[in-house]
């Protein structure tokens, strides 16, 4: 005798595995820890300070 399959459960299981794969891909692309985000923000601020410190004033040009 053949095994009886509940189509609703099979569909939901298929959708769940698809969602898990998509979530893993999103974590790979977008997931960063708070510390990583903070470190990047600090590095950008440091770079901006260096650039601003090296900027010439309009009165220095001529």
C-alpha cells in the first residue's frame, strides 16, 4: 500500500526550507554584528576628520 501524504504539510515544509535558505543568504549578505557596524562608523568618522583637517580654506587659495 502507498504512503499517504498530506499535501498541505508537504507544501508548508517545502516553503519552510525555501525560507530558511533565503534567510541564510540574507544573513550572509547583510548580517553584521553591532560591533562591526560601530567599528565601521568610527573608521568613517576618523577618515572624515583627516580629510577635513587637510582641507584648504578658500582664503588659502589665492
